[in-house]
């Protein structure tokens, strides 16, 4: 193998190595981003549920004692 061919092979191997690293990093970043989105989604959903429960509780407290059917 001539020196020129060796250089080309080494360069090509280094390029493929860096491409693989970039792909792995992109995949890793994508997974982190998906996890982050899921956490935000769950947090927003929980906030919505808690707000709804508080609203229902407040409505229940307002209606206590003045319900026409119970009196």
C-alpha cells in the first residue's frame, strides 16, 4: 500500500469515526430532548389537574350549607 493510499484510508476512517460520533450525539441529544418534553408535558398536566381539583373544592365550599335540595 502506498503512502498516499494509507493517508486516504486513515482520513476516511477518521471521517467515518467523527460521523458516527455526531450521529450518536444527535441520538443522545434527541433522547434528552424527548425526556425533557415528556417531563414538561407531565408537569403541565399535573398543574391542570391540581387547578381543577382546587376549583372543584372551592365550588364545593361555596355551595356548602346553601344547597336548595339539602335544606
